[in-house]
């Protein structure tokens, strides 16, 4: 069974959050990118959990080859991390010079899958931590003519080698939902699958020797017209957060009454109607 896991390199969300809280997050002159060059690039957390889902299936006895695929300028560090966790094959697809959006990324991934004779299962994170779009998996499934199952907390193989399928437990607002899909299929994995494993030192050492295969769009039979962005960022900005804090002084009973009055005036609480004698 061939399993493809799509991974994305993103700015470390914790570092971005720290800069934002400290008021040090600055947008460059182009209006769309950050000027901070010290924020490390890491694997998208949801994609790491998608890789964990593939590894759990293999741990459960599934005979499979796991290919980690990333689109970017130089995602080798992220791919080697995937290799240290247990991915068998590392693929780096060069991003087009004109930039990429969800449509372009899905086009590149779909072309790669076709160039390798297809895939039995494609796993993606439920969304990316930098833009939270959650669009690429659906586009990828549409381009490849595959069913897509979203928000998985567990993925299990079903059927026989001649008729593969997956049993997916989905996370929904109303509780878990179990669905079955025939392969090939695209499944997006949510954080409920559990904490991803840590790579062991021998696996880290072995991953250093793994050299990602670099693929250009020309190698996939794609022309420049196939990689035109349909969504172009216009402006990115850090919103100004304004705090308005009021301290209530006085004895505890008086302060409590004043607090209730304020909450009622702000419609946070509803005033109790007066009882008629």
C-alpha cells in the first residue's frame, strides 16, 4: 500500500505568538511578509499528526511505503524530520517563482501523485497553522477524483489488497462519526489523533543521510499556465488590541452589586424581573 503524507513548512506558531504578545511582530514594506528572520521554520503541527496516523497504521501491521511530500523553496529540514519519524521517501517539490496559493499547491501535489502511478491513501493535516485555510486536501481530492474524509481522529485499513478501504473516525461538534471509504482516498487528520511521537536518536542520525528528491514543475509535465495563482495576498497586518479595564473598589458586597450592574448594562446578564406583591 502506498501512503502519501503532505507536509507543509510553516513559521513556528509559538515564536510568532511570542512576538505578537511583545508587540514585535512587524510586516515588511511589501505589506505581506514578516521582517523577523529569526523565527524558525517547523513542520505544520496537523501535518505531523497526519504522519503519525500513517505510522500508527504501519505499526498496526499495514504493509506500506510512506512518502512525505512538501511544496516549498527548501523544505529539506521538515522532510528530514519526517524521515526521522519513519517516512520511507522524502519528496521536495519546488515552488513556482511567481508564488503559490492553495490551487497551485494542490495542482503540484496532484501532478506528483499521478507521476508516481497514484497512491492508495493520501493523508493531510486538517489545516495549516499559518493560514488556517483547510482548502488543499479538498482541491487535491477533486483533482484526483478521490473521496475526501475530513477531521479524522483515527484511520484504519479495511478490505483486502485487491479492494482496499479505510475506516475513519471523524470529530464532529455532535460527537464522533465513523465512516468507511474505498481507496484511493484523501483523509485529513485532526489533533485528536494524539501527540505525535518523538524521533529516537538512531532515527535522527539515519535521517541525516536521507536526501530529499527534488522535483520541478517541469518534471511533472506542468506548464506555467497551470501554476497561476488565483488568490493573491494584498495586505497583511497585525491588529491593534485595545484593552479597557475598570477596577471596582469598595467593600465586597458593594463591589459585587456594582459588578452585576455593569454586566446587566453590557447585556452580559439579564436583569431579574421584579416580583409583583
